[in-house]
C-alpha cells in the first residue's frame, strides 16, 4: 500500500518555520534589531499559547467541514509570518504578529495533518502514515537548515535568508493546491461500543491523579525543551560562542538522524511500551540541560553544545511520539478532549517557559536560561517518577 501522498509536504512547513525559522531567524533577529530579551519571550509565548485554541480549531473544522480550507489558511499564515519578519525593524507589534501567524500556522496543521492521515488510511497503516508525515517535517528541517547554513557562510543577509525560507513554504502550499488531502467524511453516528458501560468498575477507569501528574510533567518539561530547541542556537551562540551557521548544519544533521531513528523508536515503543520511550526522552532532556549547565564557564569545543542540542532534537521526536498514547491510557476523558488537554499542556508550557526565559535574558543574561532549563528538567523528572508510582497503585 502506498503511504506517501504529495500533500504530506504541508508538514514540511512546520520544520521550516517552527524549527529553523524560529531558532535561526526569529529569535536572533529580535535580539539584533530590538535588543529586547523580554520581547523575544513575549513573542515565543504568543506562539506557544496559541495552542490553547487547538480544541476550538478542531471543533470549527468538524462543524463546518472546512478541514482542507483551514490547512491552506495555516500555510498562508506561515508564509505571512516570514513576510512580516522580513519587513519588521524595531516595531514590537510586528514581532507579536509574526508570533501569532506562526502559532496559527503550526497549531492548525498539528490538528489537521494527522487527522487527514488517520482518515485516509486503514487502522493498521496509521502508524506508518504518521511516521511518514513527521519524517516530512524533519525533511523540512534538513533542507532549510542546510540552505540557511550554506548561504550564511556565503554572507547572505537575513532578509535574503528569509526569502529562501518563503520559497520552501511555497513548495508546501503548492503541494496542497495541486494534490489536496482527501475530504474528511463526518458521521453523526455514535459508536456505542466506545461509551462507558454501567457495569464498568472503577479499576477500569484510568486514574485522574496520574493523568494530572502526567500533564504537569509535560507542562514543566516544555520549559526545557522549548528553550533549548527554539532558542538553543542563540543560547549557545551567546554562552559558548558557537556560530549560528554551524548551528544550522547541526540542526540539519540532527534532523536527518531523527528521520532515520523514528521507525526503530516506534518499534521500541511497541515492544517496551510508550512509558519507556517517554522516560528515555526526559533523561535525554536532562543530559542536554545539565551538560550545558556544567559546561558554563569552561572552555569546551564548539561541537559539544551542538551535539547536546542534536540530542535534544532526537529526544523531542521520541517524546512527541510517546505522549499521545500515554495520555489516552491515563485520561478519564473522551479521546478528542484528551488530546486537546495534552496539546493545551504542551502549548501552555511552551508559552510560559519561553516567557520566563525572555525575562531572564532581559534581566540576568543567557546563562540564567541555562540554569533555568537545568532546574526545570530535574523537577519534571521528579514529577514523572511520581506519575509512574501513582499509575502503578
């Protein structure tokens, strides 16, 4: 069975804009043009906190059957974000609009693209379809990171690099116009087999406490992952003097590795369970954050911080792969609401975490962010352990 479809290239724009665009263009340009770490934190929080609208976006698309139209709106929003960043100078409101456009584009696609895949494929092909979809996201990171790294070393200006990223988003946009995803058929029937029975016992219901602890772990872990991934290249540039061009190549290399490792990671999850992958991801978060924390003030080769950020990217892909099924197994809520709560937790952690980091940069400098990320992941792992204990009871 053929899994790949051309419209999967829509997911590529997330890699181009959400990963490379933010890490290598947005955050450095805000600091360079305005000198405000606080503004950077506000913009990043806008991007993250837009995720609270995910359940509403899904409901509107289902209610009015406008899934394909909203997918195009999301891609146009990504394109608009790069155009606004191109023209922005020191006007704070323009950078907030950039953040809002990125949030609309990314969150809407994260709601819709997996839905299209699940709708188009039989159940036994869902895992492979989702794997291909997210591989296209990392393909976008590979291409954008390599191109930005090359033209940066060739001396291209930031504005020229933004035009390059706009071209890549246009490829995604053209793909969905030429080969749109299949229409999602809405049914009004309710599958009574999925409704709880009066004979269900309390032991068959996932424990609410474990679910709350799990969401709390996800929320706090985002403090570390969002700052070390989205602003990581800027942080290691300021703290360890690593050139952004080298970081671009590091992001590309890590994305290639992620594309290769996603499938064995999925097989590992099938054999040992999603919790094993989740804990492994959190431990990799800790290695990155604590490794950078220990390296502050020392003279280390520039490739070490880059390798640590590369490890973080692998861990994020494993984390994102594992948490939906964990949430589903723990939640006392319906499936759609469960995933909405999970995305809400992730978005909230992203928004709050990056806002705090922006304030720290403004008042104490970039080293304070490294300390903050290290402390956050220690707290997150402690709560994760509590979650496992609570689940086992």
